[in-house]
């Protein structure tokens, strides 16, 4: 009697899935085979795709081999010029212009290994895109398609005539014919779309697939503004006698920010050292140890206030002991009660000498109900690489709690925060301490002029200053920043520092 047939011996596994970081080298090798003579992806391109829109990057895996892939991003297509190029629509391949609230998916590449081009791999990848578009309730998918057989006909017909012949099935084009079969319709023909696409004579057909299941939603309409109100607290360091007194001062300022309908209240760096004024510990290193004992009280205080007053709070920074080391940590207390933290990465000689502070090692960007934000504590804002990494991760505002004892130190923080705003087309916010703690070692005199800065262009505040406090006075400043203006200026501003970077000449490598 014959044994039961083991069907698993005949199975061949085909999977369409999202691209992972470990796939990158294989995808680059695949592209070199699929598009000989054209510049392939660089590793940093694909890493940026996964960082900004991981769910929009697909690959086809067959028997453990990557045999096809496609890349995409989300945009509001109406905001782009009709005659855009591939570089315009992809930010030179890095998709840092990806808009999570965009209504259109833009496909920037599809490739299939020549050995597997009769297995409907491209169709499967297109279907994965369509499924994602339906799931995200997108209006359409748009692609700039190559016409790689056009070079054979360019002496006898224009690109328009060639496209018409393909649409009439008089000429076969491997890309355009495929797109038409997949329910894409022609929008227009763009010249100079991809400079190294010699086979298409640099032309591309702009094609669109419309999602018939799309349901318009008011939140997806074009925004004329996205205002975010920020209240910066210039906090006075003065003698107190209990933690309850500290709590009362903090709540007063949160109440002020809430009364101003602020979205964020921002406190300064290590302003909890005010507690040293009643701890009666003369040794700086031992005083810091005593401060760390208040960490849970500090976190409970700000968590309660953020929920009670319905406001996001940048809780300055606080010395925290973790595994035998002391860190300078800034906390984000969201108004929904959740908490995030950013360690200070660069420790000043003074912090090392007096307090023995250890350095963190991650640049974090946090989601909030007012967009993505980053926190860079005092000295960290003086290192431009950190702000660029945060901007590339999607941050629109960088908050910088600081503590400086003289005007020179303050100006380093201010000038660098203003420079970061210009360099990265981002808003920056600095919040510092004023006053003095005469009986506290290493925390005697403070100097600050807290402020909110914008990039320098026509649509932003004059001199790039949204608002600023008077120097060395206990007070607050309230200012509105507009994330929609920021987004438009990144796309169409007088200068476009993020888009115009020479990534072919230099790049920043973030090792985390």
C-alpha cells in the first residue's frame, strides 16, 4: 500500500510582507539587477523609508529569496507642482516629506527580479498597496511610471504619441502596459522626471488609481493652519522650606499656562535643585543624591497636573538615579497621563566635576496631540547633529530646558537654538532659571531670557522670535507656532534646508 503523500515536499512559499531592516542589502542587490545603468538605492535611503513609513514598504519573498519590492510615501498631491520630478516628490529618495495625514499614496518604485517576471509579482505588490490604501482610507494611489521602450520610438513619435499607441495596444511597454492592466489611468506626462532613466528619455507617465471605497473625513481636508500654543516658564530659584512649597509654585505656573489655553507648559533644566535650599546638605554630590530621592514625588506631581489642567508639560529636567548612576532626565508628561523621558546626552565639565552626572545615548522623538516633538537639554542644543537627527525623525518642535549662570552661557544656548531653528526649519523653545540660591553649592546665580524661536522666512515671526521673556525676571511668555506654515515652508520656502542637503557629499550617521 502506498504511503500517504507528504504535500509539504511540494510547497513553495510566496509571501508579500513589509520590508525589514535586515532586507536592505538584498533589496539594493536586486535593484542593481533590475535597473542596470541607473543609480541604485543607498542604504540610508531605505533606512529612511522604514523610519518614516514602514507600512508602505513591501517586498515579495519566495523560498527565502527577495524577488521583488516596492516603496511609497503619503502626500497631499495637490500641494505639489504639476511638473514635479522624482527628486521633488521623494526628497531625493529619502521621503522625509512623508505626510502621515496625506490623502494620496505616491509609489516611487516597483521592481521584480528578471528571473521571476512571469509570476505576477508586480501585480501582487500593487495589490498590497491597494489594500493599504483602503485600510488607511486614502483617496488614491499615484505613480510616476517609466516608459522604458520609448527610446526605440523617440525618433518617430513624441512621448504623447507613444503613450497613446501603448494605450491602444499598438505598442507594448513593460511598465505602462502593466500599469494600465492594474486599473491606473493617465493623468499627464512629465519631462525630466528621472534624469538617469535614459531608456524613457527621462519622461514619465503620471498615473492614478482611485480608491472607490474612499470616505471623505473632515480631518483630512486641507488645513489652513495648525496652531500650537506654548507657555514658557522662566522659573525663579529662591529659598523654599518644603516640597509642598515647591508643589504650590509649580501648580501656579501650570494653572497660568492652562488659563492661556496653552498646549505645552515648559519648565527649565534641573529646576528641582531648588529643593536643595532646604535640604541643608553642603556637599554638591551628596545634595544631588538627596534630590534623586524625590523622583517619584516629582513624577506624581507633574502627571497629576498634566491631567488635571489638560496640558502637555515639559517638566524641565531632574536628577534621577538608575542602576547606581545619576542622569539628567527631561520628562514629557502628556495630558492623557502618559509619560516619556529624554536623557541628557552631553554632560558639561561642571556637571561631571560637581555632581558626577552620566550621559544618555539616544535621540528620541515623541508623538503628541500637537505633532512630533523632541527635547534637547541645555548643552545638547549646542551640537547641531542632534537637532538634524530629530528633524529627520519628524520633530517639528525642539524644547530646550536650560540652566546657565552667566550671560555667556545663556547666549550659547540661545544662539544655537536659533541656528537649529533655521538649519532644520523647525521651532525651538528655550526655558531657563533665574534668581539665586545663595546657600546652595554650585547653584548660586542664574541667568536667562527664555524664548520661542521660528525659522527665518516671510511667513514666520519677525527676526525669527515668536516671543521672549525679559532677562532675569520671573515671568512667562506665551506664543503660538503654526505647524501647517512650517510644513508648507519646508516644501516651498525661500530656502529649503532640509530638501536641499547635499546627501551625495555628506550625511549624519546615527548609530542607535
